[in-house]
C-alpha cells in the first residue's frame, strides 16, 4: 500500500465536496475532465500530482491552488 497522506487538506477538501455534490468518483472525473485514477490518487493524498490537473479539479468548486503563508509555529512543526 502506498504511504500517502490521506489527511492532506486538498485530498480531504475534494473528497468532502465531491460527496456533498453527490457525485461518484467516476461522475466527478467526467465533470472535471480528469481521469478516474487521478481523482482516486488526489483523494488518497498522493504527494506528487500535477498542479494544473489539481487546479482543474478545484475549479469545479470555485477554488485554485495558491501560495499560503505559514505561521512560525506551523513551519517549526514541519521541520520536526
């Protein structure tokens, strides 16, 4: 099994929003124009997905990837 971060904020965001929209992964892939495998890997927290495809999915919910400043505490926690 892959050691992916299933608690990844983007993975959780997409999965929760897709389910609220009452769409299966197959339907969601069709609506967003990405492959089913991509949707599955995104929702499972695969760490190295193409950002243009992630944005293609996020646009469905009116969002895009953007740089977000981190607090000093968050940065310290990431280094541990």
